[in-house]
């Protein structure tokens, strides 16, 4: 309340000062106007005197011819014009300084009134009325177009912010060839992935054709004997007791059945992947056919990395199995494990199975979020090209 009273007093004082200034200025203007009138009257008297003198001179010489009269009248008119111009100049020169001061004071008043109006406007903006709705300030179209043009110059369209790169995710889905309906869920996934086809099954060839049409990567899921000899790996499997030639012939027959392919991984095979002789034949065939080998690592005793170094043939290794436990929570936990590996090492190869349709649904849900976080979905073939 005290602040408001002080403000009101200051405003009243300012108003009184302005009124007194205006009264003083109006008096000065009146005085200046009176002086101007007096000066003009004096000039008019001078002009009238000069005109009478000229008329007398013309009357005295009126006895001459008409031609001489006209020439003299012209001279008289010229004299009057010159005298009028001189009079105007004298009026302008004799303008009092008070009038000029009055003009300056008017300009100052205008500036002061603008400043006060701006202050009042800011004060009202700081304290909006309760009943009145807020009015948005109008923007000039010209200013908007200028700002848009400046923005386009400052930030070109091509220069977008880059996402953080967290790692490459390679998803491989085993056991295609048993069922075509389950396969469709994985063919519809919105990211590049690899599907491994078991040979010599009812739908092996058809599955291979559908995978290629869908634009997914296809590899041979080569059956191999497990440590548990009671487990039958299926037809076209590599088993203990086979000769090197038999292993090579079996592999080539399986490749040709579902060809063209880009690679191979082992189905079961915990026993055979620990056999140096058998794996030397397998990796030699892959090298000759120019296809990669992915060690599914069904056994910690695998000799594949050792043989690969001897042959100077780089191979790939599985990081995570996704669906050993087929609940959504368990599969999500394994996916997160794979993400952590990708962040640390740059790439994580994760293997699931076509039988687990819920895995395909879960990955489809997570895809957009993982991509936004900076993970890139890729395949082994693409990684090989990037490495070159």
C-alpha cells in the first residue's frame, strides 16, 4: 500500500510539472506569434510605401509613348518582387529563439510521453488483470519470415544430431525347416537378421526360398553330434567315426540343398566342436565355399577358435542364447545381457529359435526403443564388409 501511494504521488508531481511546462511554452508561443505579426506589419508598410513611390514615378513619366510605359511597369513589378523576397528573408532571420526552443521542448515532450507509456505498458504486463484473458503479442509477418530465413541458414537440413552408437546387435534364429507358420513371425521382423535352416527336413527348401524373398540372411544350420549320444542330431549330421571325406561330402550336399547361403553354424555339436580333425574339415570347406562359420558355442571345450587361427580363417562366436527359458521376463533379461556385451565389445551375436514365436513379438516391441538408444541391427555379412 505504501509503495502504491508513493507511486501515485510521483505520478501527480510529474503531471503538475508537465502542466506548468505546457503553460510556459504556450505563453512563449503567443509572444513569438505577436512579434512575428509586428514584423510582418512593418514589412507590409514598407512594401506599400515603395508601391506608392513607384506609382508616382510612373504617373510622372506617363506622357511618353505606350511602349515606354509598359517597360517601366515591368521594372516596377520586378522591384516589388525583389522587395517581397527580401522581406521574407528578414522574417525568417528575425524569428525569435523562443520559437525554436518551443519546437525543441515539443520534441522532448513527445519522447518523455513515449518513455512513460512504455513504462506503464511494462507495469501492466507484469500485473495482468484477473478478468481479462491474456493477449498474445502480434508478430509481424516480415519479422517471422526473416527469422525463418536466418534459421535455415544457420542450421542446414542435412546436419541432424547424431545418435550415440552403443554397439551392433546380430540376431540369429535357428531351426528353420520344421514349421512355416512359425517362420512367418521372424520374416516380418522390421530389422535385418539371420535365419539358420536345418537341411533334409520337410520344409527346408521352402523355408530357404521364403527367407530369401523376405530379404533376410540365410545360413546352414549344420547338425552335429552332442556329448549326449542318446540325442539324435538328425539326417545329414556330422558324427564321430566319419572320415574326413565323408564329413566334407555331407557338408557340400547340405549346402547345395538350400543354396545360395552366406554362412554356417552348428546345430547341437558339443561333441564334434571339441574334435580338432572334424572341425578342421568343416572350416576348410567354409573357406573354399567363401562362407563364414559361426560357432554356436554349445560347449566350453570348443576347438573352433584354435583351428581358425591355424587356418588363418576368422570365425564368429555366439554371445547369448535368448530362449533357453521361454518366458518374456527371462528372454528380456538375456537381451539386456546381449546389450551390455555390445556396449563393451562393439558387437553381440544373440541366438534364438524359430519355435519361440513370443521371442519375435518381444523383439518387435523393443526394436524402436533399442534403435533410439543407439544400437544398430546388422548381420555378420554386413560386419565383414565394414571390416574390409
